[in-house]
């Protein structure tokens, strides 16, 4: 109750400020969207692929807790785990990535044209400053011909490299679950140089025991015009400590959804992470028709955790990572065909020094049980050609070759030498065809292939050290047929797809190591479905948005102990939102999200109910002189529904469930000056 009173007091205070309304005019049409996830800049409506783009300017009033606030409106994307910062946000596209127990697997994530995904295929979003985002793109379906290791698709994120206002911005928010956030950014925008620096702090107690988190993110970005080129520099830092309440059985969830797993409390399950990352990009026009882009990045990540068991229950690793890439773009014309040809390559490397220790009550570290160096290296070369025919046809052709090497060097020889390596060479292709039925309607089809290797963490050996010799890479073939519509006040897309995935990677746990993930290949699967999305500016002050996805994901051949349906993926998802600009400076949004039932384990014996949640946002944006004030109130799960926020698929002892928070109220203010 104290947190509710705090949020309401803050909201009442900022709403009562003696300010004048800003002279804002509601837009009369939807802004055309340019996308870059296909490796080149082009209009969304002329891209022969299932691709969604979300502008942050359409999401005013969101509390910016996690990226799922943005991606819930994209069909085919399933998000879990908004509030448990220990496990991090889990995202999947068409089921790819659903096997992850934390973070993102099987999907490539780009931030300002630089990979966030590690060379072994793992991505964490814990160092992302949501307030700097300007656009999020989601390229759905296998895209290895564009980006290499990662079969499920691409999240392509874009941030600002100048302050939002003339000088900067300050954000303050407070709410239930012990939510407290402070953020400040400053910068400059001048001729030939612009930059922004931001620091964000978040404290969260959580809706369950043993769930407290403390996170600090630092970000800096600068763009310099040097001659004809532009140099883009970025730095990111992260410091986070987060406890983990663990998962519960169905009975435990029904008895007390606020409780933590008893073993998580006993062993003080938690993690601590420190990370630094830097990147540089150089863009240079060589001629009127030819451009060169070069990028490089590197960093380090120190990690330590405590899991809810004794033998080998603590893990640490010291990671260094980096890479470089180059892309040459050339535009030319042959006859009646315009070409945009892109040729390039990528090199990436990752090195982890991993140690495990026994765990004692209270999270006290015991003797070492494992020490090994784990390395991942990737080398890829690609060619992409985007073609526009005078007859109204479009074509996108892509091919890529990747060489991925994973190796482990055992340094704990008391139990023998478990050193080994894995090497994979993979060719990938992409063919997209489109036909402009009318200037505002595109009919398209796409064929593509993808592959994904197990991450270093997923190669963990249930028998001890080294890599699991029984786990290999999976590969996919994707077919889709769709239609796009983009008019002044309507943007819509309808896509049907079919994906054949071989050597599906599936997560499981051992009874004596609950919370630690192991993986196996589980045969071939078929994924069929269709996705629909639309945004309609019905009136200048009223916008309707919606997305729907239907999924039929199943194993091709049933084996002992395995059902037909792939676990952890809902059959249907629906999103709907009404955004109403009450006055020039007021904006109200109400949204609903429905998620169908799914299975918690491979045998399809444990069915998890679906749910519908409703969220509401109210924002005011008055202005006094050069200062704009943006007070807001946000309510998540307005009707206090009970549901599962994070599902740990195939967990030991039936502990699949992480209950969601009930109704959560957050109030805040952003001051832009």
C-alpha cells in the first residue's frame, strides 16, 4: 500500500504543476517507415519479407521497463520475464529462442548496426537503455543469409546519437514492487559533431521473495563528420546484482505465488555482472553510387552466480569478446532493373574462462569443481542484391558462408582432460520476390535457410567438464507468402509461413542440479502459422493498432516420452491498442494482450493456461519556454489477473512456473530541456 500511495502522490504532484499546454497538432497520417534490417536502407512497403518496425514516438507514456513493451505489438514474437532481472527478458520469434532459460537464443540482435549477439549465439539485453531507442525492427524467419548464426530472425534496434532536447533529459519514476528509477542524459548537436551520454539506475524489490535487483547502465554515443565520412562511436557499461526467486510447482504457485523456491532462499540464488563494451563505425561514400561501412567492437563481461543446489552450484566466468565487419554497397542499373548490391564479411570472437564451485547454505563458495577456457569464433562472407524491376517486380537475393568454431580447453585435470572442439561450416541462402499490385500494395514470397549452433553454455556436459558430445547444431528452411499495405492512414501486413527445423535444440534439467540448463537435439519439427498486424489512424486524434499470430508447432516424429506439440510456445497471441489524444498535450492508451495455452514440457502432460492482461497509460506533455514536461501514469495488468510470466520448460521436479506480478502502478516524469 505504501508503494501505491507513493506513486499516486507523485502523479498528483506532477499533474498539478502550473504549466501551459504545448501547441501540438495531432498528426493527420502515419509516417512512412524506412528499415535497415535487410542490410540496406529501404522502404518497409518495398521489402519482400515478413518485417515489422515500431517507432518509439508511437509508444509515449510507456514506463520503459523492458523491450517487451515495444515488441508485444509484433506478431510472431513471444516475450516472457519482464520483472525477474536475474533471468532477463526472454524473447522468441516463431518459436526460435523459446528454449532459452535466460536471455535470447537463436535470434540475432543488432544495436545501431553492431551485434549484441555473442559469437556463440547468446544475447543479453541487460545493458540496453530503453529511453535512447528510436526504432525497433523485427525481421521474422530464418535470416542466416544476412547475419549468420541465428535461425529465428533479427531484432534490429536503433538509438539516438544526440540529446532528445536541446541539452538533455531527466527521468524519475516510482511505483509498486519497490520500483525506483533515476536517469539523466546530456549532450550536444552541432555542425559536424553530435553526442549523448546517459546514466540510468534502477532498484526493484519484486513481487516475490528473493527477487531484489540493483542495476546501473551507462551509455555514450557520438557521431563525427570527418571529410565525406561519418564516424560513430559508442560505449556501454553495466553493473547489476539480482536475486533469483526460482521456479515453483503448480501446487506451490497456487498456494503462495509470492514465495520463492525454498532452495533458492537456502542457497541465496543470485547473480552479479559487470560489463564494458565499445564500438566504432565508419561510413564513407566512395562515389555517388558506392558506399563503404566498416565496424569494430569489443568488450568484457564478468559474471558470477549462485544456483539452488550444492555440488557445482556456483559459476563464474571472465569473458572477452569482439569482432569486426565491413560492407560495400554499390547501386547500378542494368536495362530496366535497378540493383543495390552489398558484399561484405564479419569476424567475431569470444573467450570465457569458466569456473564452477560447490555451493554452501547462504551462497557461501566452496571448493572448485571445474575450470576451463571456452572459445567461440565466427567468420562469414555474404552477398545481397536488392533489385527493382520497371514492371513492378522486386527481388532480394542473398547468400552467405559461415565458419563457426567452438572449443574448450580443460584446466581442471583432477577428473581427466575434457578438452575438445566443434567446427561447423554452413551455407545459407535467401530469395525474396515481390510484386507491386498497386503503388500501395505489395504481394511477396520468401524462401530462406538458417542455422544455429549451441551456445557455449548450452554445450555444458551433464557428465562433467568439457562439451556435451551429443549436442549439435540445428538448421531450418523457411517459406512464407504475404501481402503488405501502406497508405497515408493505414499500415498492414498478412503473412503465412512454414518452417522445417532439423535437430531441434531442447532444454532439460537434472534432478540434482535444478535451475541449471542442459540441452539435447530432439529431431525434426514443422512450424506453420500466419501473422497479421495493422495500424489505422482512424481520426487525427485516434489510432488503432493490432497484431495476431496463430502457431501450429509440432515434432514430425513422436519418440518415447515426447508429445507432438513443441513445449513453451503458445498456440495463439493477440494484441490490441487504442491510442487517444484527448487534447493537444494529453495522450491516453489502453492495450490488451491475450496469450493462448501452451505446454510446460515435452511430454505435453502439463498444460499451462492462457491469459488476457490489460494495460493503461496516461501522459501529459505541456511545455514552458524551452522545457517540456512529460508526467505519466502507467498501470500494468489493470484487472489483477493471475498468470505465468516466465515458464522454465522441462524443469526438474515440475518446477516450471514463475508467477507474474498482479496489478502494478508506476508514475513518473521526464523533463526535456
